[in-house]
């Protein structure tokens, strides 16, 4: 929505008011003050007067969200070979750890880290669907071209 701030000035006869100068803005609160300064007449003998607006400008810095790749866990249900490889990798990782004794918080963090690292090594990353008109087969062909 576009707002405008108009400046009404009186004409030389003292009775007629004209709306001559405008300041366009999207937000009225953007301006702290708007003033009209009378001064010497311009050489063209015009009705215009100097309009000064004090703006409350604060630059906006957009923050980017950090990208964290998500694993495509639906492939574990669809692809039995991938599910078997993941099961074997998790089994091997936990057999290498041995028994988890001691603090439950420490045991949980070791368990969580083991599962996450094994999953990151075996499960592919989920593709971002930023272009819905491209099918997954087309994206696969593009990936094969990049690898070649």
C-alpha cells in the first residue's frame, strides 16, 4: 500500500490552497517530520516551496538461514538393499562400541552420534524441491551430467 504525504500551501491571494508537493512512501511512520520552508522566490516565479522530510532510516540486513541437509529416510522403506546396508552399518558401529556403562547422558550422546554418523554415511540427502516442474528423473539426469 502506497501512502503519500501532501503539502498544502496557500496561494498568493491568501484564500486558495493548493496541493503541490508530495512525498511517496510505503509506511507513514518512516518519516519523523515533514516541513515546508518558505524562502526566496525561485527565478521561474513558481508557487513551489522547499519540502524537507526527516526520515527514520534503519538499514535492514537479511539473515540467511543455515542450510542443514536432511536425510531421505523414506528411501529406507522403499529400497530394501539400502535398508539392509544401513542395518549392517549400525550393527557394526554398535558392536565396535562395546557396552555402554556409566552416565546415561553420555551413553545417550554416544548412541545418538553413532546413529547419525552411520545414517549420514549410508542414506542419501533429500533433494530440495525448488522447481516443481522438474521431475526427479530429470534431476537424476542433470546429476549424471555433472558427474561426467
